[in-house]
């Protein structure tokens, strides 16, 4: 395929230059890549292994709990008594869905992630304080999810403490198994709980077919400007007295850098960090809101950054998705810098769950052709087409191939044009800085502000928009004229 730039056809005997559609149609289709094979999933919560089935006489014939799909969560303290309770509950459930967690593993966040039908809490003299505290927290945060206590009725103080916390019932492991089965069967026969109903933060993914198109620069600017916009109303409404010592900081924006090679966003933001994405995946059972505040790299603006220090080859798909789901409950907006990601499995784990996927392409034939192939790959990965948006980077209106032509050819809605400002961006980045929102006359800042306005209007309507009130009528008129430019 010729790599000559597009030029207008000259009248005469010379044949007309082929159109972009002809070039794309004539390109030999690359061998189809088979859909990525998902590695064997490892759930964020450990699924218990069914124990040896008890004898038929020990199971009530009229209670059928086998094959249940509703998840139940058993929280225990470990040790020998916890292992005994696990085995007893496996007999009760007859090998059906039962997830296990310990008191110190952030149970509140696990309930938020997996939304179990009911939570079973071990009440034992060795863990009575932790059990009472957890039951009270569950009642306060998720009153719609049933709670059952499990232990020994001969420990009267444990049974009394459990009932005082408002549990629905107490399962005595010294009693007959069929009694517990009848109780669980009645619980599961009741209408399901309403669910946690906690909204997850919107996720905006930025991806490109080729490296070097400025995805990381765009992600860094977008995250920093979005952080300032989300944080402004909270700072204005803050009370004059200083925050109490130890109080949790409001987490607004999170930038996750998953492109290869990684680390560019950390350099642009001058925010190095030792806690990477793979570390977060492996330690997500400990990753509560406080740990997210302290462990993730923090920019001066309050923006948090999580980089892909090493490829997460040993991370199961379910673990990656569970981490993104968990982080979405801590932050108000998550920006995913995928760049020219060379891992189809990572794309499959991340992009289908994103609220929007911004595809970056420039005005070269090679970039357009590569983007067309990327869109085919995203279709194979079942990324919803209606969430895709096109951003034309390094836009130069003097070139023959316009942004509208690229959008029509790729059949994507045109979201924005990023102006050609490589020299100006290099100057500011080489000084260890980014374009701040105060550079209102800088075309690149104006384009980023337009993208932030789009995100605020689409996902954060409840947040005030301080920038709109301060912009002059002339500035708004000029911005509308730029948006209409081809």
C-alpha cells in the first residue's frame, strides 16, 4: 500500500488518486487472531471445595440445596474452629455456592463487590468482638442483606451477642444438619435482597492502534483537569476548621496506566510510585479505601496514579475485573490509559466494562488502517460499539484528510480534535510540567477542557461547573467556531 499523502486530484490524463475506502478495501486482511483464551478464573473470594458428602440419613430428603446459584458468604476467624465451621456448612449446602473470607480481609468491600444473598458470621469466644463489630457494620451499610450467626449454642455469651446485633437466626453446629438446611432453605425461598445498589465510578478508556499518538499525554492532562473540576466544589464547601487528624481524603480521580511500555504518565505527572497495578491485583483483599488513599501514588492535585510496572501475566481475568470494580467504589472517576496495548487478554478484561472507549487516531493512512483493524479486534472482544468514540490527534486542518472523513470511514462518532501542538507539549513536558487549566489560550488545553465538559455532563451532572461561569462570551464563541471547523 502506498504511503504517499493524500492530495487533490489534478485534472489531466493522470489517473485519480484512490480514495481512503479503496485503500482500506484493497489492504490484505491480516490472519484472524483467535479470541483470547481466558485463563482459569480465580474468584476474588475463595470458593470452598465441597467436602465429602454425608450419608443419606443425615440429609433431609425434602430439602434440596444442591445446585444453588445464589452466593452466600461465610466469614470466619480461621483456626481449627473456623475450619470445622467451613466443613459443617459445606455439608449443609451440599456443595453449593459458598464463599469464604476472614474478618481481617475487608468484608465490607467484598460484600460491595460480590453482593451475596446472605452473610454468615462466625460467633465464637475467640472472635466475638470482631463478629459483633462486623455484624453492626453490615447492619449499618447493608441492612437489606440478611445476616446469620453460626457457632455453638452452648456458648451463651456468643449467642446472646449475635442476637443483640440483629441477626436473623443462629445456626448451631452441634445440632442436626437438616435443621440448618431447613433454615437456609427458608431463607433462600424468601424474596432476594434488594442488593447493595452502590454505583460504580464511570471508567473512560483511551486506546490507540499505534504507539506514539499521544494517549498518555492526553490521559495525564485529562485526569489532572478532571481532578481539579471534581475537587473544586468540595474545596469550596469545605468547613473552615482543618480536617480531623486521620480523616479520609476524598478520592476523586484515578488514572490507571496499562499501556506498554508503561510509566509515561508517571513521568508526565512527576508522580513515581512503588505500588503498581499487579500489586493491587494480588493484594486487593487488603485494598480498602484507606489503603487506596495511602498506597497509590498521589499527585499534588490529589489525583491518584496506578501504573503497570510489570505485565500481569499471572492475574486471572476475574481478579482484574474485581479490582477495577473495587476501585470504582472508592473513586468518582477512573481514566484508563491503554495506549497501544499489545495484550488482547488485558483489552478483553478492561474495555467491555468501560463506560466509554476513546479511540485515538491521527491523519495518516497508516493510522487509519491500523485503527480499522483495532476496531475489528474490539468487536471480537465484544466491546459495545455504542461506547466507542473517535478522537483525532495532532489535527491539522490544512491536511486533505479531515477528521470528519476519518470518522465516516471508521463509522465512529467524532468526539474531539486534538490540535497539532507537539513542539509546545514537548517544551512544557521537558520542564516537568503539564498544561494547567489556567492556560486558557492554549489550543490543547481548550480541547482537553471540552473533553472534561463532556465527562462532567455525561457522568457528573450533580457537580457544579465553575469553568463555565468564568468563561467570557467571546471565549465561548471562539470555542464553538473551533468545534465547527472541519
